[in-house]
């Protein structure tokens, strides 16, 4: 499963509430639409750290890294490369 697929599946199951959707749009603004809130970001960070074996630093917890699936994928890829 790709990083995008892992994140998409997690966000759909944990936050979307719309079980008819099979996937989210990669550029869909999850924060603006209220799909993910501040508590959701913390849950998402735990998932990302456990799933991809990376550590998210406090200064990296900014909206730009978690706004949409594409931004999360880029963030995770950067973290994996810099391990």
C-alpha cells in the first residue's frame, strides 16, 4: 500500500463519517472542511509515527503539513528521506 493509500484509508475511517466515499481527493482541504480538527491532528500524528516509523517534531505540527493528503504524503516522504 502506498503512503497516499494508507493515509486516505486512515482519514476516511477515523474522521470522514461519510462511509459511502471510497477515497478522498488528494488535494481536498481536510482542515477547512472540518474533517480533521486539532484533536484529529494529534491522532493522525500518532498514526503517521507508528505506521511510517518516523518522529514528528513539535515545530513540524503546522497546518501546511496536514492540510490535505498530498501535503501529508510530501511531509512523510521528506521525513523518511531524512532518517
